[in-house]
């Protein structure tokens, strides 16, 4: 007791303790190793279940205190291997000169807490300490098993002391994993004692590849697996996700730490990989409610920086040179989306038909090649709870090598979506200046500045491409919902959403067409971009769509008199005057009104006539 009251040094204690042990055993007993073990991290480590309980108690506004029988180390500091910030009051026996079970130390702790004995609960593993506390009127809980003690404390307090893992739910019957097989696998992988129950929850996100939260002993993990059933060979490639995350971690990109890839379907039924659970914040509302304008701007700046960092990765040095095809990324993606849409088409969507013709004819001429995420948006980023810092980029299922501007456009989609959009509440109609959120144009300029590249003139193409792809995906979700295959809770809404997004995509296509038109000098004849000549089919054409072939593929011999005028110079003098009038009207009235028209189209009033359009009709 003298040692714990601070009345003896470590050296004096070891000498006295060694003497007593030798007298009892009738032989010399070395005790230095005992003290090393007593102060080792393994012995002194706080139980995770207790750490969580303290966090939940403080979150409810209750006070916590630690009442410790401790001692001085050789350096003169007291030994208390705890985060003192967890407690409102810390009482150390070596500093106070009194230790448990002396009633005075309990009274001292209560006095500093400002509580009566009946208002407190005391947990300890020694009966004599509990007995002394109970004699003062303090309620007590004996800690033989930390898990059981916490459950008893939960009953006493009337609320859970378990950390609620955000965005999780109980595992559905069709998505269950064999616990025994998984636990056996984890024990072999982790190589440490893993006693206790296996806790398994399913994350709400990760519909395509089911994602699970795992707790086993003090390990918190995330498991991501292929879904059950017959799959296409290249679909749901968790192997690619594991590979890209492991490679990017080595390149300094913030990603969850991956632990292992198991391709043996015999373990839990399908291949899967494991990563460490990383607690943090996921912002599901693009307007970031509850934050200050400066915080919102910092969040979007952090999002922009991490995207620049990703696109700056030397994919060859990272071992990812064969991670995707080199070149023609967007043409291939356009054809992929078209094929997917045609396969899931349930009715004609006019805007989709126009886009299927328009996109292949307006492909970017030059494309940089980098690692692309494929679904880069705010709710796929995990932020630090207290800092405006990206802890991890999530959901790498669509990652490949491709055009980085696709990621930039994808991260700006929320700017044009209404706040009622169910997948990701957007910013259309919001006062971005008041919110502190950069406009899409500013966000794009910032990206270009950080990357040292000029802003792309055909930015509207990338936005049209992004919304077209999203519309195609949602049409597939809707088709799946008709056969009961879709797992998304918003499946039934997908048909309307697909139509809305295709209209939005076409708006950007029209804007891109206006840009090209305005930038074409009047003295330069325009080249017709399509014709109906029944020549050889283009590689970009799709069965069931209108034939569109660039005119430059054919010789001038196909030209004929009386061809449609494709430039102002080809118009007759009487026709040039209304052309000039129309051009002037567009420049003075229509182009400046485009932002307001677009906001109306994305608002809840989009089904009612726009007052601005009515005014333009009058003009």
C-alpha cells in the first residue's frame, strides 16, 4: 500500500517486494520482470468495450471519473495508461496519499464530481474495493467480465453503451454469412486471441457488392464480398477493388487499409476482402447542413485536393499499368452505357434517344490517362470527425484507367440535382454563396489550377456524359425491380429518375452545341456531322438507333447540288436576315438566361411552365 500511496520509490518497492517473495518461496525471486509486465501495454491496455461505454455515457451528458490505485515510475511520473480526456475527474492514489479501499478516496472523488453517493456507480474487479464503496451508499458492479459488466451498467442506466455503427442494419436473411466459418478464418488471419462473440452488421451502402461491419474481440473490420448467385465473369470484381486500394495506399492516397483477399468461395460462399474499419463522417447531403460556410468551403476544397492527388498518381510506378485499357476510354464507356440502356429499356425515353445519337459525335479529341475512381462524389468520401480532412476514399468498384475529367464532372453532378433527389440530395436552387460552397465552375477551375491544366472547353460534354451514364444505370435498376432482382430501396423511383437525368443530360448537350456554334467563325463553313447515306456501319453506331456517320469519312464526290445549307454563307440573302435576328436574340436573351432555365428544370416546379420561357415567347 505504501507504494500506491506514493510513499515508496519503484526501486524501494521492488527490493521490498523481492524480499517478501523470496521469504515465501525460500529462494531468490527476480521481480524486475514482474514490474515490466505490470506496466506493459498488453496488461495496461484499456478494454475497447469500456472505452465505448465511457464515450456513450459522456454523450448523454453524464460525468465519468477514474479512481486508480497507481504508483510513481522511475521518472517521477504517475503511472496511469489512460486517455485522461475521457474523464471529468481523475483521482490517483499516489498523488493523494490514500488508496482504495480507504473510504476517504471515494469521498474525495465524489466531492470533486459534486455528487452524492446515491448518484454514482462504481465498477471494480476487487471485492474489498466494492465493499468499501457500497458502505458509503454507492451502487457497485463487479467486473469479472468487461462485456457482462457493461451489460449490467446498461440495465442500470437505461440506455445502450455500445457504439452505434452509422449506416448499418441487421444482416438480411438473403445476405447472411456463416459465422463459424468466418470466425475461424479471422482467427487464422489475425493471429491474436479472438475470444468473444462475432458481431456482424450490414452497411446500407454498397448495394452492388454487399458490405459488412465486423467486430471480433477488439478488432473492427469491414468485409466486402461478391453477391450470391450467378454473376458475369467481370462483374462485382472485388479482386480489382482490393488491388487498387492496396496500390493506392502505397502511393499516398487515403484509402481504408486492406488486410486480405480471399478468393476461395468455400469460406463464406463468395470471394471477399477485408479492410480495417475506419470511423468517420460521411456527408450524404451536398448542402452540408449544420456546418458553417467556412467549413463547407473547406470540405469541398478537401474533396478537390484528394481528387487532384488521385489523378497525379504515377499508375505505372504503382503497378497499375495493366489496370485498364489505354486510350478511347470515353468512346468505350459511351458504348457500354448505350448497350446497358438498350438491354434494360422498358419504354422510349426521347432524351436518351437523342443522347445516343449525339454523344458518339462529340467525343473529346484528346484525353489524358490517369487512375479514375468512376463514382467520385461527396458521399463516397470519409471525413475526419473534427478536421476538414478526407480520411478515406470509398467504393472503388468502377475504378479503372481513363479520362480524369470524368471524375471531376461526376463530383459536380450534385450541383445540378435538386435537394429532393433521393440518391444524393443536390444543390440546384441553393444559394451557394450564402452556403459557402463553390459553384461547379469554380470547383472545376480550382481543379485545373491545381493540376496545371487549362480548363476544358467541352466541359458540358462531360456533364452530359455523366448524367447519361447515371440515367442508364437507374434504368437498369428499374428493369431489375420489375423482376425482383434489384436490392436498392429506391428501385421503384428509378424510372422517373432515369427520365429526369436524361433530360438534364440533354440540356448539357444542347449547351455544348450552342458553345460550338458560337465559337465557329461566320466565315468558316460548317461541316455537316451526320447524313443518312447507307454506307458501311460505323463502329460507334448501335443497332436500333439512327445511323450517324461523320461526313469526313466520305469523299466530296458524294456532295450534290441543292444540298442543305450548313453555314450562313450558304443561305439565300432573304434567309440571312432572320438568321442574324435569331442569332442576336439568342445572344441577348437566351444564353444569359440558361442558368435560371436550368434551375427551373431541376426544381419541383419543373412540370409547370417557366415564367421566363413565357416572357421569351412574347419577345
